[in-house]
C-alpha cells in the first residue's frame, strides 16, 4: 500500500515534468508489472530478480512498481504456464534459467519457449567444478584419476534439482572422463555447497555465487570452469587466486562446456513497442553501479543480447539441451 | 571476552534512535503479517524487502528480523482465538490454545504463548552469543541420513506418544503423506499424481490445507452447534497477564526441555515445525496433567511455543555462518544479505563484525520490544471474542480466503481451501485426529527427499541410517519413542511378575 502510494506520487511528479517530451514516447506500463520467478525464494534467479527490483526502485527507473512473484511449482512449470496463459498482457515478464528447456523436456508439460516473446539475455551464469579443500585433488587430472580408480557409482556428485543443469553437466563429465557418479539432487545451491563442505558428497558444479563464501573461508577448492574461456574477474578471492585463475575444464582435458541463461521473456503476442520498452529498461539497469557490483559478486558472464540474436541463441541452446537430455535418458515419455 | 565486547558494541548500534524506531515499526508490521493466515513471515519479508534498500544494512536487517519476530508472535494470535494457525509451527499451539479460548481463558493462553515465545527465543539468542562457532561445525555433520533421522524422530515422538487410537492416527497420517506426494518428485524430476492438471504442479501447499482443515472446518462445526461463539466471557484487563505469569514458573521443566529441543532442531536445520510437534508430543507424555492435553492445558501452549521460537531463532545461525537458511523466512533474509553485498558464510563473522553483532543485539532488543507490544495488546485481542459470531464468522472467512489466495496468488487455492474445510469437518465428525495429517503434509516430502537422498548415496543400503554414532542415536531415540507405550507396558508387567 505504502509503496503504491509512493509510486503514484512519483509517477504524478514525473508525468508533470515529462509531459512535453513524452508525446513521442511509445508504450509504457500503466499498472504494476509482475516479475515472475520460476524458482523458489533465495535461489540464483530469485536473487537476480530481487536485485533488479531493488535497482529499479532505488534509481526510480519505472513509473509503475515492479513486483517479484515466485511460481516455483513443478520445477518452474507453474511460472512458465502462467506467463503462457497471459497473452496480450504486457505487464508480466519472467526471468529464466535452464529450466526453460529442461522442465518441458523432463516433465512433458505443454510449454515451449516459443510460446513466449523473447526480450533480452541479461547474463550467463558460470559453472565451476568444486571439491572439498581437505581432499588431495589439486587439479582436474588428480580428480579424474581418483574417479577412475574408485568403483563406479561410489563417488557422489551433489547438485540442484533433478534432470536439470547440474545433472546434465554431471552426465557430460561422465562422458568426457569415462567415470560414473552417483548424482544426489538437493533443493538449493547453498545447501549443495554446505553438503560438500561437510563431506557428504565428493564434488559439486555450483555456480560461483553459491560457493564463493565457502571458497573464501578456505573450505572448498575450485578445479575448473565449464566455459570456453576463463572468467573475467581478476580480484583475488582466496589464497591470492581470482576467478580469472581458474582454468577452463576443456584446457584440463575435461571436454564439457555449459553456461546457463539468465534472460527475460514476456507474455505471448507482445508488440514491438512493448519489447522495446523492457529492453530500454534493462539497458538502464545494466548501466547502474549496483548491477555491475552484482555481476562481479557472482562472477557472471555479462553477454547481453536482444532481438533475433537472442532468439537464435535460445533456439541453438534448445536443440543442444534436447540432444544432451536425450543422451542422458532424461526425456519424458511424451517427448 | 572479545565476543562480549562485540556484543556491547552491537547494543550501541541497535540502540540508536533510528534503529529503535525501525524495530517498533518492524514488530507492528510483523504482527499484522502474522495475523493474516497465509501471508506468513516469508512472504511478508519478501514484500517489504525493497523498503529497506535505502537503509544501511544494519538498520535493514534489524527491521527485517523484527518483522520476523512480529510474525512469530502474531501467528499465535489467530491460532488461539480462531483455531487458524497462520504458520506451520503454530499448529501445535492450537491443540490447547483454542480450547482455552473457548473456556474463556483466551487472555491466559495468549500471555502464556507470548511469554513462552520470548523465553524460547531468548534462550536461543544466548546460545548463539556463547557458542556460535561450535554450533556451525555441528551443523556440518548433518547429511541426508542425519536429516531423515531427525524427521523420523519427529514423526515417532508425535505418533508413539499420542493417546489417540493408533489406527486412526496412522490413517490420518497416510492421507497426509498421499497429499504431500502430489506435485514434482524432486529426486527423479518427474510429475507425480497430477493427472495432467496444471494447477496441481505445485502439490498441496501446507498453508492452504491448514487454513481449510482448521479455520473453515471450525466455522462449519460452530455453525452446526448453533452459532454460539464460546469464550466471550474472557477477562479483558492487563491483570490477567500478571496472574498468568505467577503460574508459568511451575512449568520450568517443560520450558527448558522445549528450549533444548528447539535449539537443536533449529541448528540441524530441521526447523521450527518439527520442533513444536516434538516438544508438544513429549510434554503430553511426560507432564503430570498430560491426560488433559488437548482440553485446554496451559502447559500444552507453553511447550510448542517455546520450542518453535527457540528453533526459529536458532535457525538464523546456520544461515549466517553457513549460508544455509533454516526456514523459508531465513531464505528471504539470506537474499536480502546478498543484495546489500554481504556474503553469508564462514567469513561473515570475521569481516562484518558490526553487522553480525548488531543483528544479535537486535535479537535481544527486538524480542523484548515485541513482548511488550503484544502483551499490552492482549486485552484487545481477547476482546475480539466478544464480537457476535454472525459478524466475526464472515470476517474470518474473508481472512482465510485472502490468506489462501496470497500464498501463490491463485484463485484455485481458494477453492482448494474450501474443499479442505469440508474434509476437516468430516474428519472431526468421525473423530480422526487432524494433527498427524498436518504433520505428514508439512514434513512428508522433506522426509521422503532425505530418505531417498541417503539411499542414493549408500547405493540402496539401509545401513546408512546406522552408519555413525550421530545418526544411529537419533534413529534409536525415534524407535524408543515409537514403541514407548509397549515398552512401558512391558516394563510394568516385568515388575509385577518379579514382585
């Protein structure tokens, strides 16, 4: 209530000042915009959405409030179906993670990303192979050797969710190394990192932001990053090592690359003006120091894409996920 | 010693006028959030999070944690007055709190609940102050098998110690397990029991079930009994607070036991809900007047409230020191920390001393402020029961509907709530206990998840539940609790035979 009164006051003030210029401006939201998160509170997508909400509020980037709503049911299926059902409603946007592809493929719910209107890719999230710092594995080779010596299935890989990105990477590592893991799914990335600290699993593929605190605390050790090139951040984190110093898995003989989409979509049948409004909004968000600080804290890959480039990228990724999930046997019977 | 100096520095930070104002505002907002069933602490904190972005991190976390306290206090109000638990951990409070209100002892029940909450939380904060570093390493020993053992103990201590007919208890519990199984199977990533209905993707949310089973079910029962709303003769002056306080020290043993259960469950982190059920179950069996539990016994309010709040408070510790939230509300607070650029984890206590000790100091003060605020309002809350039922019932219905809607912003949930209401009415008419059903909905899928994670890790061997001293001792405790009645009987028989 308090917030909406405030925002009405702000928008009235802004409207008075901008009325002369605004004549040429195209579409703008006329009521609060729902920002759907197809995942639970506290996870990576949720943190990003709430950071954006905070930046928009703090820098007064929108005249209408932006309201974050979590719809995590059915591995995010609830959120995607909700946006799919809201066609012609430009006041609803959704932030995606890899479950944009994996959830429909694994569960067979009636949804495909083409049902939505692509807006922009905000960033790509990295994946890093982590082991407990007490363990003797100093590099990928040590670890892969240990994997091969252990009896198949006795080494445990912890990850977030089932038949989602973490398990896809695990299958990729198995293929590249010839070893066999037992994959144990947990609810959230933070929990996975702590299970590794407590030695309840042998390795994880946590995102940087999920494991950075334990790395700084000297409890975990990063072995390699599943990207084509090392990460860009050179500020030392632990033992004088920075994100930049983590080698790529490929260069260490573990041929697997995986990046996770952090992108924005909106409801079906959005017009060009409406998409342009949100692209402009996210460009403003990206320009703030708060956003850059957030990108740094999570060691994100800051690739930004819109329009056809973005749609093409998503299409390629979808095909890749289809292949990866088929090989791993993760497809729902109906797919 | 250094910790103590840090704490006093923390008090100095928390006692700045602006922070005290923020504290009171947070408590009041929190009570309002707690009174609305379904809105809940987690949602409330999430909605109000952006409000705090303009404050310093310390003021912001003080405000948010005070909302958390307020919601914890507020949850007890609707449980006692209307039999509608606003939060999972308030369910056990209704068992004796609501009968007390019906007997015109609403003021006593509220005072006992608020005071116990305060005691529980205070105990946990003192523990956090003294043994924070030790506790963090204890929490690390908890893998899936240990977690399952804790849930197992919660189920066993509630079922084994219950005095209901065992088959009705088991039947009710099985309905709960079946409802908990609906939705996404988190181990295989496939949908279960949804029959292609997309509304069921999310499964049955605990809060919807509870609002329906308890709130709507109760209204239906009252209507059948001729619209009489009992409890109108509640004493409504502040003297009732003092009178109740005179009675409470007699239950010090129950309090202490509940504090310990709560702290332990908060740290592990199993959470406040199993803590409240476990504490109630044990108190029922051990207390002198245990046979009267469920009929309006003040001790039956003290036990779950103390444990729930000790657990809720202790749950903040694993969040700060390990980055693992012990409750949904703690998860939202965790998101807040990250937005302010604070990284929870082992280094937080070293690098952000001012913040951490400011937060701990605000726990002491926020709790005290909260207690004063809610106790002065006891007469007002108790007076609500004097409003005629024909006016209050529609209001409760509206409150329930808003609560059910706000959980997932979905109208389907409101319909679901009504269905659960009818189910709750029928079960009560047939004398099936609702508590085991609720316990199974809340903890069923978590227990299942931990069980299957453990078996994945052990490659199918059940031996994992007895693989080390920690997990075996929890499992054995659970088995003792489950067969407590049989053990007791066997012991008595053995003694008579020997005699």
